C-alpha cells in the first residue's frame, strides 16, 4: 500500500485478554494490516487449510496463529478438535494473550458485512469462565480505495473497547448472541456499506466528491463523510425514493462523463 491511514485508538502495548474482530475482504492481507497496526502481540485465528499452503505454515506458526477446522473444509471433522481449540484460546486470553478473529467466517467481496458467527463471543465466554484477565473485545474495520490494485490506499478504523462482563443476558447463549450483535453494530458503524455493489459505489462516490470539495483527499475524511451519506441514503430510501433515484442518476452520469 502506498499509504495506510488510521482512525481510532488501536490496542496499546499493555493490552491483555482482548479479542479483536475485523471484517474480511482481502484474504491474507487483512490480518497483516490489523496485527501490524496494534502495539501489542495478537495471535490470529485462521482456517486450518492455510497450514497446507507451502511456505505459509512457517509464517502462521511464527505469528502464533491458531488453526480452526471449518465444517465447509472438513465435513467429517471431529467436534473435539474445535473444543480443544476453544480451551486453548480461553487459556490464552485468560492468561493475558490477545486474539484476532474474522467472525464473518470467510473472505468475501460483498458490499456489506456477512452475518457474523458466534465463535468470537464464545471465545470471550470461555475466557471469562477461566477466571483470569477479564476479557474485552474491539472492532477493527478495514477499508480500501481499490483493494484489488497494487499500491492502493488502506484505512484501518478502530472501534470502542467493550468489556464482555458488561454484556447483558439471562444465560450464556443470550450473552453470546448479544455480544455478537454488538460486534456487528461496531463494525457496521465503522464501515461504508450498501445493499448492492452499485449502491455502495454511489455512496462512496458522493463521499469522495464531498471530501474533495473540502480539500481533504484522505481516506479518513472519505470514511467519515461516507458513513453520513450511507445513513442519509438508508433513511431517505424509505421516505423519498424518487429523490434517491434522481441523485443516483446524477452521480452515475457524472461518473460516466469523468471516465470518457
């Protein structure tokens, strides 16, 4: 990347017992960006099949990565395999270690978050049960101006730190559900999203135009305006659909002229 920007406060060098959750759109690049932006050591959770890639096993082991066996990768997986992994992670968190996980479960190119799985919240629950360092969690969102292009720009956005002990719930399963919903809300709050690729492109384009009008071409400025544009778009779609359609038409026309 020719430029990596940061918004928010990443984990400091004294951070312990934290689960960092991030969106996953750029395969192996995503964990590198998060891990190198934090000042503390963080062990990533990765799908077990990555250990089969020549040369990658050494890097994963050096990073302290924890393999997780997914049902889609092994339909006959032994349930005890991941149970042992959860015990290992719980002990790691309770002892002051930190974990990075991508709760969407897979890398994808959708214009919005995929439904989050509950694994991250279950790790927090297991760590709390282990009665060591009180576990916390924090969202880390990743945005790219052209993620498929070499030397594009990247933005790392850090959300608020949440204490798992403060997540309410009548029982463990309800707390796990609520914690997962908080993670989803925190990531969504940081990202510029759209229901379709076309919608997100228009939101991003409007945000870029407004940021340029203010003389600030940084991704941080684009992101802040983009989230406001996204909110306005989402709100007005239900009450002023004709207005949104007109704006979309003008944005598409402007973009078409710019590329001719």
